[in-house]
């Protein structure tokens, strides 16, 4: 599995501390923050890394090279112009799918990690996102329960879910706003169930 680290920001909020180096290169205990992250990833078994860089990105690329000194493989995507928060992800999407059709990425994860009796939470504002629908079908095939989180309109995800939670809105941005407290509530309920006293 490839890990993406987005390290292309200008670090404007921390510029008063370190304006001559990129934020991920600020040292902590004698090593750049980014090195600590890479070592942590390696210790968890993640050794295939793609780093998106921009502002002073050459410093990052020169320091880490191909990653072999840290026992990992590193590739880079250099943003010639800033693409905004997570903007580089759109540009590198083909490098992330390996041999998997992009519409099947979620289904592939469900197939790899899901087990009978697990629960799949499918989130789609329209309820018709094909990648989420394929994952839901895969979850059912593995004997998992499916919870759909959608908007107010009737949808394929709602029809195939064991339980469907419909935010009572039809505009995408409003559905997204309502999804936030809903899934936080679900998380709190799970926490209480498994870790409450």
C-alpha cells in the first residue's frame, strides 16, 4: 500500500520560526519532523511512500532522496504552482491506484480488510457514488452489515443498506454539514459501547 505525505505547504503560520526551510524539515530532537513520520510509517510496515512537495521542496528531495537510507522507497510529486489543500491528490490519483480500477478502490479495501460480521459505513451525499456502491456490494458479499449515510433523495445506497441514515437536505454542502455531527454521534456511541464503564 502506498502512503501519501503532503508536504507542499508554505508554512506561513510557522514562518517566524523557520522561514528558510520547509515546515516538514523543522528539526525535533535533531531530525526533521518528516523523518520521524517516515520512520514511524516504516515501523508500521508502510515502505512505499509518495511525497507531494512544492515550497522549498528541493530541500526535502535532496535530504531523503529515494528513501533507501531509511529503508523505504520514496517518490515525489513536485507542485510547480500551489494546488491548494490536497490539490496534488487529484494530479497523482493514477499513481495511487496501482493495478486497481479507481472505481473499485474502496471495494478492494473492503475485500481485503472486511470480515463477516463487520460493519461498512458508506458515505455519499447523493447516495449514488459508484465507488461507494461497489464497496457496499462487496461488504454484503462478505457477510458484512451496511450502514448508508446519504442525503434526503432516494438513492441506490439507501436501498442496499441494512440501515440508511438520510440527512434531510438535498444540497451537497448542506448534506456534508449534517453528516459531520451524525458520524461523530456514531463514533461516540461506539466508544461508549466498547470502552464505556
